[in-house]
């Protein structure tokens, strides 16, 4: 019986291993983590992450061939294949700060593998890492090997949050990179055999190590670039009277371009797009390619521009100040169907409004008050460190209250901002909301989820990203 151990029980390690366990009943899978509270949650009825379909998968194999444990060393020692799915944050200090990937967690996992291993192992990079990380890991393992042989594989993960289980059940592709040697090829085959339990062979791509590592960074950069492209167009649409949804539809009809991932928004968020592009930029700079680095940097600049443009639009529409005004925030997660707030655009929008002294009343169906307060008081990039390294009781931001109901959040507000595309925001009773708001009442839709015309009939002044401007907004100063 093959035994798999995965180091890191996070958004990737947990769901990925649960699906491997479900699809491969003959394989024993143990997910380990240094965070005892995370492991306790994985072993409880309240899993540490919200992901549609995850509960069912975990419940059907936990205790049979799927286990969660904080006894990291024991399970690593016993495994044939060790996945490493720890966080790879952006460095906040020293060389490459603000860009390069911080491989501290990866390196400590590799050193621990070398310390405890007594049998040969395949070590799989599941985390997203800079190109050539496998070489560094190989050096750490072989220089401390005590006779144990290792093969390093790169097997980046492409799941998206909110659809993780669906993505894992039917991936567009599984990518496995390895050494082009007989031992390397044998290791690739062993991992391919695991995925072949449910993924059609033609979808399992085998490449060299560096191609696999770089493909992951490239895929995220291309995806983020599409969003920045459509968001750049959204600014031009507002200036010209074009409608970004119509432009996206027309552009996406070209089969060479395709219709997916062309929704204009307040900006992309999530734990990876920005981090991985910054990492890519740093690698380009280190390889003497400043033009290539600058090209990709622009994707992040446009994303930052989109968020500040949104904040400026709110402030200028509301007579150039939101000082002391209550603004309701609908949605704080970085996208719908997740409780994840890492790099959510809501953080920058809220901080921008707080900077102009607004009072915020926030509602998100999946995000806790503690998490929101933590996010609004944390420094950039500090979030991507294990929970036990973060402040336990964040100092709360006084001008922020968190409500458990959209209507309560909007009561007495001057304006409301939609920052996550939760389905329930489409179905709210906006007449009731309007009645309980200050007048004029504003809606700033950062996700294009509401029907602007219907809301205007009720009496709202409505701003929707990339849509022809409300007559009220046309008279306001141009947003820089
Ligand atoms: P996460 O923060 O949710 O989980 C990482 C876990 O690793 C944490 O629970 C942490 O306690 C644990 N950990 C850190 N060092 C450890 C060590 N030495 N030993 C044991 N456990 C340790 O992160 P995540 O979202 O699962 O992302 C993990 C990696 O996967 C990152 O490199 C990320 O870029 C990549 N990735 C993430 C996604 C996503 O949707 N979140 C998708 C694809 C790839
Ligand atoms: C993304 C990629 O889609 C995954 O393939 C990848 O594995 C993952 O990053 C990762 O490496 O972490 P994720 O961040 O979970 O997945 O979610 P996405 O659906 O990609 O959305 C990212 C952000 O872009 C969200 O804020 C979303 O609202 C925004 N977005 C997405 C848009 O603004 N417009 C779109 O058309 C699509």
C-alpha cells in the first residue's frame, strides 16, 4: 500500500489530499501541519475552510484512508510520497523584500524531511515556488541524506477557491515535472499512477522540472493579466459610454480569446495572483530581464489603480468627502463561495474609505468579525504566515462594525458598496434597503451584480464598474 503524507493542511493540502484519498481507496493519505488548531478543526465537524462539497468528501474517507495529524515527523518518516504544500509568502524583509518568495517554511519542511527519513522518498512540490526551487530542495535533501535517496517532482496545483472540489475532480490538466533520468522518470510514473485513478491520461502532462515550476507562475500571470486587461477597458468604457459587459462579450466570442475570466471587477484578490506575479517579476529581474519584469509589473499596477479608482469614485460622488458618513460594505471575501479574505480587494477599498474618515458597516456571509478586524489592522503581506504567528486578538478598528445581515449593515448608511459577488446580493429587497438609508442613497457595485436600471427606478444613484455613468456621476469631477 502506497503511503502519502502532505505537509501543510491549508486551502491546497486539505482539499487536494481529501480528493486523492476519495479517488484512491488503496492509498493511505495523512495530512500534517504544525498548526495544532488547524488539525483539530480538520478532525472536527467544523472544517477550517469553507469550500462547497468539501465536507462530504472529507466525511466519506476520514478515518478510513484519510487522516489529519500534528505528528508531522512520524508520518513523514513513514511515507513513500511526501507532498509539500506549505505557504510561500512574499518576503517582507531583506533581499527581494516586497517581491521575492519567502521560502522559510519550505526550507524548514525540507530539512525536517531529511532529518526524519529512513527510507527513499519522492518529494513533491505542491506549493507555488520560484523556478529552480527543486534544485535548492534537492541540495538540502541530498546533503543531509544519510544514505536515503530522494526524487523531487514539481506538481503545481491549479484549483481555484470556491470550486476546488469540482476543479480537483475534473482538472483541465495535472502537471508533473521531474528529472529526465531513469530514476526521475520512475518517480514521475509513480505520481502519474496516483492521478490516473481518476484523471484521463491525456490530461496528465509530464515535463521537465523547470517547465512545471514556471508554468504555474505563468498560468497565474496570464489569468491575472486578463482581469487587468478587462479592468483597464472598464475605465475607458466609463469615459466613453461603452458598456464593459458588452465589450467583454464581443471580445470573448472570438474563440482565440474565449469568454472566461473577462468579468470587470473592483480588482482581483486572493492569496496567489499578486504574490506569484511579484515572484515572477523578481525572477525576471534576477535573470537580467527588466523589460519582461516591467511588462508583468503592469498587471499589478492596473489592479491597484482599479481599487483606488473605485475608492475615488465613491468619495467624489458623495460630495468629495465621506468623513463621518456610514458606508455599508456588502461582501469582504475575495470572491464568492469562500470565506477566504487573503489579499481581498475589500481590504484596500475599506482602508481607502477609512483614510477619508468614513464609518464602515461590513457584512459578509462567510467572514467573521475577528478576521475582518485582523485584516484591517495587519500590514501588507503579513497575512501569509501561519495563524499562530499572527496577533491573536487584533486591535479593532474603531470606525468599523461588522453585521450579520445585509439590511442591518445598510441601515442609516449614505452609501453601499458591493465588493464580493455573493448570489444573495442579487436577491435583496433593495426597496426596503433604500427606505432605511440616508438620501441621496448611493450604490457602488464593484462586481456588477445588481441591475442598475431597477435600482435607479427605486431612487438610488448607481455606479457599476465599466458601465455608462449615472447622470449624477457625470457631473462630478473626473476620477484620476
Ligand atoms: P495555507 O496558508 O492555507 O496553508 C499552508 C499550511 O502550511 C498552514 O496551515 C501552515 O501552518 C502549514 N505549514 C507551514 N510551514 C509548515 C511546516 N514546516 N510544517 C508543517 N506545516 C507547515 O496556504 P495554501 O493556500 O494552502 O497555499 C499553499 C501553497 O499552495 C502556496 O504556495 C500557494 O501559493 C499554493 N497554491 C494555493 C492555492 C489556493 O487556492 N490557495 C492554489 C494553488 C496553489
Ligand atoms: C486562482 C487561479 O484561478 C487558480 O487556477 C490558481 O490555482 C490559484 O489562483 C492559485 O494559484 O492560488 P483563486 O485565486 O482561488 O484561483 O480564484 P479565481 O477564480 O482565479 O479569482 C481570483 C480573483 O480574480 C478573485 O478576486 C476574482 O473575483 C477575480 N476575478 C476573476 C475577476 O475579477 N474577474 C474574473 O473574470 C475572474
